[in-house]
C-alpha cells in the first residue's frame, strides 16, 4: 500500500514522526513537505532530531497570503498525487498544508485520512478553524485524538469513518522525553534550574499583529516575578522589531529583567524546557498539550481552546487581552498529581497504521 503524507509546519513534523516510523514497517510512504515552515529552526532541525526521512518532495511554497499559499500548495500537491497515485493521502492538524492536501486528494478521488480530526475552537476568525472543519468534511478516515473530538463530529452529523485513536503528539512525547532529558543542554546553556522559570511561546496573528495586544502580553510576562524564557517565532520577531527593537522588555515598555528572548529551539530542547518549567504560557495548541503531558500548569493566551480537556482537568487556564487576567491565571492554584489520561495510551500511531491497512489498499 502507498501512502502520501503531507506536512508543512513544525507541529506536523512532530505528529508525523511516530506514525511514519510505524507505517514504513509494512507500507510505502511518500513524504511531501510543502515548505509552509521554511526557516531551518522551524523545519530542518525537526526532521533531523525526530529521525524523519528526508521528504521525497520539497515543494518550497514558503510564505504568502492564505489564498496564495493554499492555492500554490493545491496545484503542487495535485501534481504529486497524480504522479504517485497513492491509496491514501494522510494529512495532519489544521494548517493550510492540511487543507490543500485534503482538497487536492478529494478532487482526484484519492481517499483522505485526517489525523487530529474533530477538533473545534468555534472561533471562525481563526484560519485553523476553517481548515480543520473543511478537512474533516473531505476526509474518508477521521482519526480522533479524544472522545470530545468524536462527539463534536457526531454533533455535525459526521459518524462514518470516525475512529478514536489517541493523540500522536502524546506518542511523540513519550518516545522522546527521555531522549531530550539525556541529550539536551538547554537548561545549562541558559543557566536555568528545574522549576525556576516560566516558558512562553507566542505566534498567533491576533496576539502578534495588534501592537497594543502584543504589548499587553509582553507586559504580563515581564511581571510574572520569575525568569521567562521566550523562544521567539519568526513572525513574532518581526512584530517585535516593528515595536522598536527585538528586545522583549523594551518592546513591552517594561524595565523588568525577567523576560529573555531566545531564538527558536529544536524539539528536544523544547521538551526539556517544557518538562522543567514551573509554568507555561502559550497560544500554541501543541504546547498546551505538551504542558498537560508533563503535568506543568499552563496559561493559554487565547479566548478559547480546541483542547478543552486540558481546561476541564484544571491544568490549563484561558487568559487573553488583559495583563491582570494573565497574571491572575498564572497564580493558580493548580492541581496535584497526574492529569487524567484523556489523550490515549501512547499507541495512536499503531492504531492509525492498522486502520489505513484494513480500510484500503
């Protein structure tokens, strides 16, 4: 059986790693990298660290408006699918690469399998929400990470081809957490001690593209009262420069020394930073989950989340638009013990491979 896997962004590389490893034991996988993340720190380093085979096709699409980027991907992916004639097109998550891959395959009559099906934030101002909804309604095999995702699809009338498999990011975290602890030197490099800092990430346009809102977030981070390590996404770095420089504290009009901008880090270093943080603040869906996997309290810098299970369990709090709300959320209190195992048992990749095998080829 031949499967064309389509990826393009950092979270998709992480999700694809455990699935690709299992698929290649029995089947031929053709890996397509759209180039949605083309910065080496957001792309190449993840392929190397996760031992993902080099892509068979590198489309090099790069940045652009959503319409331009998705349109170019659609054309180029169609060419690959016509040349390869796979049994399945496998897509991950909710990026423009996801939607372009699903649309190209569906229009060619090639079956679509969607990993992370059924997620909903119910915020239609987010491009990711449109991508995930449209992809789900193109898909023949909907591979859900949680029971909540299954239930949300059923509420939309989607029940055929729906399977609860668990979360592949949990698979990856289980596989690589010990490796990261043994190999990463990021804590020593930054002079950090376990539990002695917070970790922050920020990349979504509604946080970064409004100067006033970006200043609010940075000001809140500056006032946390402990060092905050801030690996700066390329788009956020550009917005900081527009605020008057790449220095985080200066951009926030703050004098605190707690906020430390660093360059984007690889997957192993990120896992090490997450596992040892006292608190994580983020607008990333993947980082929210990784915080939950490692039982680290998380403040999500958004008005909503598609990972509602993390909020329901008390390990994640939503705070957005006001520095005092962020600071209040960060103060806790937080749960004790291990978070409930709502993301599966770490064998989602095996279930996905089995379903692809039994349902076609």
